[in-house]
C-alpha cells in the first residue's frame, strides 16, 4: 500500500507518465535524424531525459533506448537530472574526440553511482557517417541490477547523433538487442538545411553482437509487443 | 562484571586530564552494553530488523560487493578489534561505490564503500570511521530514523532509470546514510575515539579524516554531497575536527598503521581510482589525488589518475597539467598503461602524430586487450 502511494507521488513529482506509441515505419526524431522501426515502441516523456528522447519496449524501469538527435556544441546533457544529483553538468563539444563523447555518456549513466564498465569502444559507421560504437555493462545502483548496453554515435556538422540502449543482462537485453541493432543500422542523418549534398553515405555498421559469452541471439519476432509502463501492484 | 572487562585501564590517567574541557572524565570511560539480543519479531524493532535482514540478503547477492576474501577478512577483523565482544554480531560488507561512506544497520550489518577505503590513509583512519559506526550500533541510535527509510528503500526498487536517476539515486543513497541527531553524532564520535584508542590506534588520525574531506569539499563550491552522502548527516565541519583533536589529546599514543593498510588495499587502488574518475566530478578528484599523492608509496598511480581527471575536465591548461602528470608518473618507465594512453590522446589532439603514435604503441603493448584497443588502433593507423 505504502509502496503504491510512494510510486504515484514520484510519478506526479517528476511530471512524467506521458507515454506515446511510436509506430512501425520511418520515424523522424528532431530535424535531421530518422530511423526505421519494425514493431512499435513506447516514447516516454521525462523532463530529466532532455535533450535525449526516451523509448522503451518493456517499460522504463526495464529497458531504455535513448535517442540523441543533434546535440549542439555547448549543449548540456540531461541538465535537470544533473541539478537533482548536485553533480556538475556534462557538456557536449563539437570537437570532442570519440573517447570523450563516450566518457560523457558514461558520466550520465553513473550519475546515480551505478557501476559502469566499458567493454568495447571502436570506430564504426553510423547513420551514414564515420562514427563509433561502444558496449558496456552497468550495475544499477539502487537495485543491483546487472545491465548490458551499447551505443552508436556520430558527429555531423558539429552535432552529435547517437542511440544508447540499456537493458537487464538477463532476458531483456538478448530479447531486444537485434531489434535495436536494426534500428541503429537504419538510422540516417540528413544534411543540415541549406547544406550541399553529403559527400558519401557509408554503409550501415556490421558487427558481432555482445550478449552473453557463447550465447546466440534469440530470433526476434517482429510482431508488436504489448508494452506499457508496469503498474505498481 | 562484563562492564569491567571493557574498562580500559590505561585510560585512567589520560581521562583525568579532561576535567576542564569539553569532556567530562566519565565520557571517556565508555562501557559498551552487553551483546544486543535479537528483538522480539512482533515488536516494532523486530520488524525493522527483519527489514534490514532482507536488505542484507539483497546486499549479499549484489554485483556491487567487493568479494575479495583477504580484503574482507582484513577489514572484518579490524571491525572486530573495535567492537570487542560484539564482533560476532557485526558483519562488514565492502561495497564498490566511489564515495566516502560507511553505514551501520541496527541488525549489525555494516557497509563500507570503496570510496572510503580509497580516501583513508591508514588503519587508524578507517578505525575512526568504523568505530564511529559501531558507536551508533552499540547505542542503538538508528531505531527511530529507520522508519521512514523503509518507504524510501521501497521507492528505490521502483524507478531505476537514467532520466530520473538523480531522484532515485539520492533516495537510494539516503537509505544507506541514516540521519542521526547531532547529539548522537557527538556521542558516536566520542565512542569511536575510545574504541580505537583501546584497540591501539592513534586517535589523532580521526581528526585527519575530516580534514581531508574538508579539503576535498572546498575544491568546489557546494555542500560536498557528491563526495559523500554521509555529509548530509555527518558534516565535516571544523568543529567536528577540533573536538576530535581535543579527544585525541586526552587519549594519546597508538599507531597509524599506514604500511599495513596500503599493503592490503594496493591491489584494488587501480579500480577504485578508476571509479573515482568516472564520477566526473573532476575538480574534486584532482583535490583527492593531489592529497593521496603526497608521501605515498602509490604516488605514481595517484598522479596518473590526477592526469586522467585533468584530461577529462579539459579546462584551460588542463592538457598541459595532464601531460606533465602522465610523464612524471611514467618517468622510470613505470608500466602504467593508462598514462601512455593519456599521453597519446592529448598528443593526438595537438596533431603531434609521432609522439601520439609512440605512446599508443606502448599502451597497446602493455594492455593489448583493453576495451578501447580498437579505438586506439584506429588512431594509430590514422596517425
Ligand atoms: Zn588511554
Ligand atoms: Zn554518525
């Protein structure tokens, strides 16, 4: 009973609870970023997630896909969240090398003192640009949940475009990994308004998946999943 | 009879000096209670114990626990030397979290975070913090406060994301840092000092703990909440440091145990420093590593991590500071892979390609399987 009340209070406090379905097909996020979806996702509107956009398959406490569609030079990553934790702001700079961009994501994901372990970082094409990919393990601070995640990113015309996915290492990460990879492969950055046509569009990334060692990815059903934010019972 | 055993005979003289000061002689004759019995399950206290038992069960499964057997045995035995006959009731858990924190639940389960282990310089300083927490336990200070923490703990289970991690994180942190009343704090400080003195540790070191934390907090405007959730309830005020110094003057002698401490923790320092840098509170980290560099047998490692903090902060002049630290840390060819990587990354940014390539090669030699080896190799190829 107490549990429920607290839950409701927090949801109201955070001003969240706004969930919108994202449909199969081409989805545009921001002015210049688009991707193809097979099967719908839930877009959850959290003030703390800006300037990212938060999508989930299973519910926000389970898995999170964060989309960054053109973070500008000098823009603060998740400023509301930083204010709450009294931690210093993390700011994107257009000339940041890859390791610093990844370090910035790491910072965001350890604001709650979760343990973050980088498993891999390497160059990769992304959204038709030269970019990078990174893979990580995270132990979520408040419930000790072991998560796996990965991200793709690229900087175009001084703006950062990226996808970061994180989900419980058991069940959920393997369940949705291929689906998210497919989204990453389909991502495209369109040229800034008024710019000349892009020089060359690179092919989508190809890579071996992380998952659990020695484990094969399960087949992914493209059928829509029934998804919702879990109700506290 | 039991109480007598606890009286520290050697204290008669030093305690008598307390007369005119803040402390009455009786304050330093602390006699701990007998072992705390498990409360009746039907009682309120019993309910709280049951709750803490559940938390403890979760903690035991936690991926955040430091499970190294030797390190656990070492710190448990240090706690035992302070807790005396309560030793069997106190279970120490080492948690991998880069903040300065220790907490004690009323059922005897105690958490010590790796950020604390990184920040204390010796056994005596660790004993000061553990002794303080044991003081809360022996005097059962936490009972009243635990009630509302129950709600907060439940809340912590509900929301765990990114977006509102701040809110949840704070709640989760608060759940491990019980807010005691101020007079309880003073009492715990005093008991901690007495216990560490009886165990043969220098009480002077306890004041140094808070002094170090004060320095770190001053590295940045703020209330220090990012350095330690403990500060909300245990402000490292000059008064606190001074009153501990006053107690130390009354309880002289004892050892610091610096070498034995560093020997035990040195295998873990690399991980803990890395966690510290990952907090991305670089100015605080710079202050911390600067402090840890002084007269330490692990000065090179600390200097390398100070360089990491400078490099990642990237303020004006930070690249130069970082380079200088990396170079000093590796001056005798010390195999600090991260330092070579750091040199390479900064030189690359400055388009000094051959310097960058040389450092990257050394990095990959020392750390061929590093998670960022792919990235560094690509930098090397394009250098
Ligand atoms: Zn004495
Ligand atoms: Zn205390």
